[in-house]
C-alpha cells in the first residue's frame, strides 16, 4: 500500500487523487451505513478481536512479501477468484430485490454485455478477444432471458441465486477483454472503475467486523507494516509493480490535475497510482469514526485524511523521494481529529465540582 509517482515533475500539488480518496471514502460511508445491519446478521454479529487484527496484518505482510515469487498465472487465478467471490457474496446478500429493480439490474448487465461484445468485435486482437466477445453477447442474451423470467416469477422477496452469478461472470469477461489485453485509454478507465468498485466493496465487507478498540490496533500495526515494506524492504513496491503489470485492478491510476506533459508518463501526462489497500484503510477509519462519533466527526475525519494525503502528495511531487507509504499519509490526518474528539468526550464526562449552598443571613 503505497503511493507511486509514475513520472516526476516540479508540479507542487494535485487534486485528482485526493478527491478520488475522499469520493471512495464517502461512498463507503453512505453505503456501509445502509447495509451494516444486513452484514451483521450475515456474520452472526461476529467482530474482530485484537488477536484477529494482529493475524490479519501478519497475513497481509506474508502475502505482500511472497507475491513477487508467485508465478503470474497463479496470481491472476487467485485475484480473479477473490474478486469473483466478493461480487457473488454481495450480489447474493442483496438479491432479494423487488421485481422491477431486478429487471433493471438485468437490463444494465445486458447493456454492458452488448457494449463489451461490440467493442471486442470492433477491435479483435486474437482468440481471447474473439471468444470474449462471444461470451459477452451470450451474457447479454442470458440477461434478456432473466428479465422475461422475472416477469413470470411468482415469489417476491426471496434471494435469487441466478442474479448472483451475473456480476462475477461480467467481471471475468471484462477482465479478459480489456485488462488482460490492454486497449489504451479504455483499459485505464475500466481499471479505475473496477478499482473503485472493489475498494468500496472491500471496505463495506470488512468494516462491519471492526470495533473501535480493534480499529486502533489494526491501524497502528498496518501503518508500521506498510512503513517497513515500502521504505525498508521495498517488498510493497515490487509487489505492486508485479501485480499491476498483470492488468488486475489493484491500483487506481489518475493523471495529475492540473495536468502537466512529461516524457514517458501516462499518455504523455504525469500520473499517480494508489493501491486499493490505502482506500480500504481510509474507508475503515472513517466508517469506524462514524459508528463511534456520528456523521459530523466522520466527515471531518474524511476531509482531514484527504487534506493530509494531498499535502504529502505535493511534497512527493516536488521531490525525487519515490514511493511512500499511503497509510502514513492517511493516518496523520485521522489521528488529530479523533484525538480532539476523545479529549472533548473526556471533558464532558468530568464531574462538575459542587458549589456550596449559600448560607442564610443571621438575624
């Protein structure tokens, strides 16, 4: 989880990536609050304990350290399975839609499938693209059948297993059509849209398991781990480069705004990349702040994390420092807001010294 400057210049600030960080965090806050009760029921009110947070960080550390030694096809298989499982799980949890909403969902899937198939046949690069286009058209046809089936479906309010299959299948088709075989700007757009989607879903999915105490433990350990893997061992940077080169949506890449032309940049422009783990980190801190202190403090903390990230990013853009741990950039903005709120809460809880009752005048 690190910030990488894809091409260096003397530009001193950027607004695109901080705004994207704030946008993803805000979406996670809004959606997470709406679906938290359902996720709690699914997990049977289970929550992370301190040892679970420690184990989680240890597993992340091990995974990042060994990913550079894993064969490419194995990495692709693991990531595609994980993304598909996440999409299937969320789709099934919320598959008990009303008939009209389900039909709108199938219509959107069908239209995306038609668009993907049309683009594939207009730009056929090989066997994978051709059969991927065929698969996209088949998916669109299945979506049409599902719309018709919904019209005659008698039961309402029950989960639909077949609805849960469409999102992961659509993702796999889009991946092999536009990410596995890059198509320039279209690939970048699909990559960023997929990255935003998965960043929000991961944040919502895991944040329901955190408590306020465990959040502090997790944030501290993850920040230390990120600092070591980015600035000491460099494993995080190497892992990000290897996985990003496979076309997997693990990074969000945006051009610097205001734009600046550079040689060898993103389509001739200077660009920045930020891992999904950093979006998950910011979203988790904001959602736990919401549960503890309410909307006002959560929004202030999200804005503070965005501002802190932007300041660090401006420093990176003005120097040749290279990659920097994004968790440090984020937590520096979050801690002052939470610390201020904790102090206010303690002051409110302090007992007010009783005043002595006035004595009656002596006659």
